[in-house]
C-alpha cells in the first residue's frame, strides 16, 4: 500500500496517535496505582515510563496539527519541521522520567524496604506487556506505511516499555525468591532503557534539525546520468527528513544546447528524481555548461 499523502497522511498519523494514547493511559494508570499500592519501585518506575508515552502521544498530536499547515509567507518550505520538534519534545519527556526513576530507585536503596509481590503483580505486568507489544507492532507498521518520523520516535519509546516490563517481571520473581534488592536494581535497568531510547530519538531529530544529508550523493548522480542529454552533475545537496526531503544540484548540459532545450532537460531530470525518490518535496536544478575537458 503506498504511503498516504498530504492531509490524508496527517489525519492517518493523528488517528494512530489517538488510538495508542488510549492504550498508554490505561497501562500507565494500572502500573502506577498498583505500584504505589504494593510499594514496588520497579512497577512505579515502569508506570512513569508508560505515563511519558501518553504525554508523548499528546505532544505528537499537537505537532501534527501544526505540521499539516500549508506553506505561507513566513514558512515557504512548509511546517513539517514542527513534527521533528514534536519528536524532540518526546526526548525531553524521557529525560524527565529518567530523573524520576533514578530518584525513586536511589531512595529505595537508601531507605530499604520489601514490596508486596503477589500473583496479581505478575498478571498485571504480563497483560500490560502484551498491550505494549501490540502497540509497538501496530505503531511501527503505521510508521513505515506513512513514512512518519514522529511515529518512528514514538514506537521507539514504546518499544523500551517492552524491555522494561520484562525487567520488572524478572525483578518481581527475584523478590518472591527473597531478594528485595532486585526491585530497585530493576528500576536502574529501566533507567538504562529510557536513556538509550532518548539517545536514539535525539540522534535522529538532530540530523533533521542540523540539515544533515538525507540521500546518497552517488545514487542521486547515477539517477541524473540516466537522462539522455545530461553530461554530468555536481554540488548535490539534500536536507530534511526521511519522508520530506529537499534536493538541489547543478546539472551539466551540452555547451551548444539551446536555452529552451536545457530548460526542458531540467524538467526531465526533476521528474526522474521525483519518480526515484517519492519522499522529495522539491527539487531545484541549476543548469550550467560542463567544466573544461568534459
């Protein structure tokens, strides 16, 4: 199925986020209520992690609402980077929860205590784990179908919930066997997963915001050279995101080619590039004669 475009794409991304939000809120509340009731630091930490999933969904929906606005006088390239900014906000939410998880774990190490671990504890974690796995599968598939960096970032966040839940289940089993120290240790493991997820999101969003190269220059040149009449190209530059990129380059045309012919050639090159890279929002081509010796 081809990726949705324009308003359909934004509406589809918003629907995915809204559905995931409902599930994340339910999971977070269940973990937090049960965690505080039993005194399990690992479950409380996992609940805070799930709560930031919900906050991230809300931030993403706001970002999408802004990003879908058409280009205007102040934003001639459109508003798509607001989606990237929303992904950055997810990173800061992760930092906040990381601090809270570490604080809770260190408090338990300092003050001691044993949580009340029952069969219900395991049932809760297994059920919420299954929900998280389903959310990751659903959101990852939607991210690929809609080529949305925001959904990719959000699915990374939720994926870390799967691993943290597994850590909590292992810690609860350890507590039942008489090792209460495993409860705060699991919280530290959760902090590690949160930090890794934040690093992945920061790395991807920084590439977009810093205008890092999006497309392989050699491959772009190969596509351009398949157009009859093109002598070569250089100064290839790309920026943007994986689903919304911009390309500009210089194309060499024969020295004796008439202006009208060169102009038509540039349109052929542009069409060929848009066909090969449907994620391109715009292509700017500068026609010039080849350097001496070409």
